[in-house]
């Protein structure tokens, strides 16, 4: 069972990092998180990059680091929530490998994100209502990009069995 290049997309809190590690073990490949790579490359947090250099700089950097993966033969990459929405990144990822959208409900996202708010500067300090509205708006904004993924796994369908079935369909 092995799709060689796997990109996981979805909202923050959708489980991209969790599934990246799990899938990488199954297919015996490297597991990467695009945001972590950006932070290491810049030696700044994502918030510092946005604040000091602006979103346009961040998006160009994000695309540059994403495209480093062209040379890699086998990997699982958790992208940032906005990655598919800029610089034709979605088209590029679809050409390079298999793109899986982890589409969790707002209720599940809220349950996962509320305890993590202090570690997620974008949503830090938001009350439940503000967070819910923020997530709804971001989902509406990003869905046209996300829905271009090869696979969309919705709440309840994001399971070991479902993901293994996708990987088997792409075995080389």
C-alpha cells in the first residue's frame, strides 16, 4: 500500500498533523508539516512572519518550501490551512501526488481548537462564538480550493480503514 506523495489539506484542527504521522508510518516515509518547515527556515513563528514581513511574503515562502517536495520521492505533508488557496498550489499538489481533504465539522474543530487556543495565535483569545464565526468564514472562503482535492473525507469517514483504502488505490 503506497501512494508515494501525499498532501493533507484542511482547516486547522482537522487532524492533518496527526494523520501525517500515522500515514508516514504505514508507508514508511517521511512525515512533514509545512508550517514547521517555514518556521525552521525563517527562524520566526508564523505570526512573526505575518506581522514583520506580511502575508504576501509568507505565501511566496510557503509556495517555495512546498515546491522543495518536487525532488522528494516519498512523503506525507501536512499543509497549512491556506496553502491550497494561493499561488496555484492546489494544481501543483494534484500534479505531484495525492491530495486528501480532511473535512471535519465545525463542532469537532471547535472541540479540538478551544484547548489549543493559547498555542494558535490566529485564534488566541477568541470566545466560542467568535471562533465559530471565524471557522465558518474560513471554510466558506477555502472550500472552492479544498474541493479540488482527489479525496474528501468528512467527519466520521476519517478512519484508518478509509485512508488505507485510498492508499491501496494509489499503490504503485
